[in-house]
C-alpha cells in the first residue's frame, strides 16, 4: 500500500508538472485582444490562473489525505444535496454563466468560474460508496440495489444532462454503474435501465444536429475535415508531425490557431507535436500506473466504503483520461472533456487532487489496519467484520 500511494503521488506530480509546462507553451501565442497598445497574450494568464487553482487543489489534497475518509459517510447526503442545488443555480440569472449554448458554470464574466458538475461527480461517488457500505447485504435486491440508488443517480444525471453536458453524463453514469456492480447489485437489474439510458442518448443525438455532425465527422473524417471534423483532423496532423521526439518545446505550429481549444480539451495533441510520441506514450503509461495504484488501494482497503470509494474515484480519473485521449486520437467521437491534471480548468484540477487525496487517505488507514489485524492471529480482521 505504501508503494501504491507513493507511485500514485509521483504520477500525479509528473502529470501536473507537464500540464503547467504545456499549458504555457500552448497558450503563449494566444491573443486576448488587440488595442492601440498592441496585442495582449494569454500564456502567462492561463499559467498563473492554473497555478492558483493548483495551489487550492494541493491544500484540498493535503486535507483529504490527512482526514479519515470514513468520516465522509455522514456528510455525503448533504454534499450531494448541495451539489444538486448548485447544478440548479447554473440556470439562475446573474449567477449562472453560459457560453456556447451551455449552462455549466457559476460566476460572472471576468471572474473565476466554478463548474458544479465537478463537485457533483465527487458527491455522487461518495454517496454511492456510503450507501453501498450501509446496505451491502441488501444490494442484491431490486429496491435497495437499483430503485433507490437509481433514483438518486437519475436526478443528478438529469440536471447535468440538461446543461447540456452529454460527456459528463455518460462518464458519471458509467462510473455509477461500475460502483453498483462492485457493491453487489445484480446485472439482471442493471442491464434494462442501462439499455434505456443508451437508447435515450441515441434519440437525443438524433435530434441534436451539432452532435450528429460530430458523429458523422468521426465516421467519415476525410469528408468533414473542413467542417465538423476540423478540430480532430488538425489534432491528428499535430500528433503526426511530432514524430518520435517532437518539434521541440514551444515550436508547435498547430497551436497557431489551427487546433481550437488546444489548451483545454486538445492539449494532448500539442504534447504530441512538441514532445513527440515518446511523451504521449509516457502520459498514457502514467495514467495506466495511476489506475493500477488505485485498483490496488481499492482491493486492500479496510472496509467496504473504502473499496467502493476508491473504485469510483479511480475509474472516474481513468475513464476521463481515456475519453480525452480517445477523442484527440480519433478513436472516439469529438466530445469536450479535459485531460486530468494537464488541461486548463480549475474546477476539474481541484476535483482530481481531492480524489487523489482521498485515495491516499484510504491507503493510509488500510496500512494502519495491518498490524492490528496481525497482532492477534485469533482475532478476526476487518474483512470478517464486513463479511
């Protein structure tokens, strides 16, 4: 467990360090506005903003790592209620902030924005972990195993879906499904609502011209490289032009207005162009190592709450990274989702650091339980208490 926690922290530190460097490199030529005084560039602005959010996230990480994660069981329903209230506030006048047709943020123009869906991810995972721990003997039934948690999940996902944010909805729905399976819910109960969810998403896509264009651009990239597939096509050019070792830090060409959102959702393409295939594979391996460490921590946790919480947090980080890299490499249809620890975005960075802090807390208390379990060979261990 000590090695798992150490490797986990190392991977996160490397990813954040690379993210800061690449964020400055990718945004150093972005013009904020032009005036009589000349052009104003955003490179330092984005870096300083991300550093400020990172500082807040590191404080939250330390607090989460030093806190007994089991205390969060009591506050999990209240935290979920708060996140649902904040998800409603994104539609409130003078409070919510809308851009590009989406109501996903709270804040005003020119001020830092907070994305409530990021808090909702953590709150829902905490709630399901506490619920699964409390009713672990009854999770095989329909009422406790599907109906009650399913209603809570549907409420939160519905609020995120209408923002609209289909990507976050799909991500969180998948994470919740995995947590319910690990908690002991029957697949025969989970498959029908999962099929209905997939069908509902398919119908919503069919009635959404923008997302249908993205899907068709993914199916026929060459035919749509000047339209809906422009962003992904330019990202592929960036990845391909980087070769093995890249063009050199700061020497990328696709960030000169060719790849939209290259400092957020598509920063992985700039890594490939400037640092090459070696760097992109290193990023993938770091995320793989992070997920493996999370799985080890989950398997060796000292209670069911720790098992479910570590499973949910690990799967959330790993799946988000997979979706982002899959979109940039054209393995998946285009969907805006930040690359954990690397992309620009304060709310997501703070959430990810809190999640890693909770994983460290779970590993710490699991290590403390080992000597207690082995000091008396006739005394039942934590596993027996939850059997």
